[in-house]
C-alpha cells in the first residue's frame, strides 16, 4: 500500500497576500482595496489589513492622492536576487546584447512558468519604433515564438494541459485548433526554431530558439521580436540562423555539448 504524500500546511493569510501581489501586472500597475476585494473574492477589511502589512514591509506603496496601491521596491529587490542567481540569466545577457547588434531588433530571454512563458531578461533595440514588452509579463505559450519553443521540447502532458486550458484567440492569427498547434510544435522540433506572426499582438513578429543546459534539457528560449514592417519574410531565415546560433552559444556556456549529447542518446 502506497503512502499518500501529506498535503502541505497552507496559511490562508499568506496565500491571500501572495494573491494580492500576483494580481498586479504591467497592464494594471495600480490597485485599490475595493478592486482587489471584488476580484479576489475577499472582504474589504481582510484586504485592507493585508495591504497594510505588505506596505509596512515595503512590498507595496500607497498613493495618498487617489488611495491606490502599487508594487514597492522590496519586490524589485527580490526580483534582482532571482535573476542574478539564475545561471541562464548570467550567461545569456551578453549574448542577447550581441544579438541586438546583429539583428537590430529587441531580444528577450524567456522561461516556462506553469503553462505560461515569462520574460526574465530584455535587451532593447535602438530603433525609434520599439516593441512594448515587459519583464515578468506572463504570455500564453501557444501564441508566442518563445512559448512554442518551450512547449515543443516539453513533456507531452504539458502541451495537452495548455490545450485543455483553452486556446483563446488574441488576434486573427492565434492558433486555436489543437491539431494545428501539435503540428506546429512538430515543425519547431524539426527546424529547431519557432516563428510567431501577429499571434499575440498585431503588428509584431518574433523568432525564438531553445537554450539547453548541460543535461540537454531545454531550460529557456532566446527571442528576437520586432514590427512586421522590419521583420520581413525574406529576412526570417537569416534572423532564425542568428537566433539559433545565439541559443547554441548560450547552451554551450551552460555546459551543453551537442556532440556528446548525441552520442549518449544514440
């Protein structure tokens, strides 16, 4: 008879405080107590007490003029610790900078978190017209190039979980058919890079390639993103080659040896 893994002890107050912090986003950087209470299904008094505690610890700050809250510097401090401690972040940063110079477009480093992708590093391009993306922003994995790369090299059940969650249309180009997504991921695995054309945001195109660690596992994706008027179709093959080369360089810095990995898999 197998023993059941005991359920972790969960403090509701801590859970609710974390739910409050996670409710902030680049699109909703400020929140009021009444808004949080309604969206999280909590009493205003509960939210008010939690906000006071979070503010005391520096995780949120209050704008006294309009009585709204925004994230505080303590969140930024923790984020800095996380990114600085990530080997992939350390090794990929100079590579992304070089990729900006080689392509003239903005580059990102993305990782999978749950069923979504998150940008953990960004190198901005020098063009007057830039793509508005945000570090820490969650993107649906099925309609971004980085997400498709990470999904393509994930376990099958992850892909099916994404499909079960629902393939919502963000633009007319978003993939909403499960079979189309599965076939797209097969193509990504074969060509070792992914392309997304206006699948999440109209007017943008991106190309991504996988970064592997020393075990051969895909742990991140490097992405080049720009407006479609600059990311012309005839340029994509050249951009894909540069992105793939950058991903290969980052993988090798993490200890990945492609020849050794192939031999061990043979």
